[in-house]
């Protein structure tokens, strides 16, 4: 059976983490190239990428149809 942390241990750990502030040390990518690279971290290819491309294409077509419809109403 795994040992559980006591309430005191949890409070102590929380205080240590608040002092260390690890979230202030995480910087992430700075350059546009680095940002572009990490933007695809979760992308594993396959169907999701295809669906995303299809969704973008359909959105563009819908926007164009709406634009043409507005022009036709004038």
C-alpha cells in the first residue's frame, strides 16, 4: 500500500512550491520558429490533421458564399 502524505506534509510542500515559484522559470519558446515547432507538438498526423484542413477549407468557402450573397443583395 502506498504511503499517503499527511496534511502537514502537503501544507509544507505547498509552501515550498510557493517559494520556489517554478511557473516563473518556465519560459517556453521565444522565436517564431520555436513557437511554430511547439504548436504542432500534439499533432500526430492522421485523421485529425485532415479534418482540420477540411474545416478550414469549408470555413473559407462559407465566408466566400456569405460575401457573394451580401453583394447580390445590394
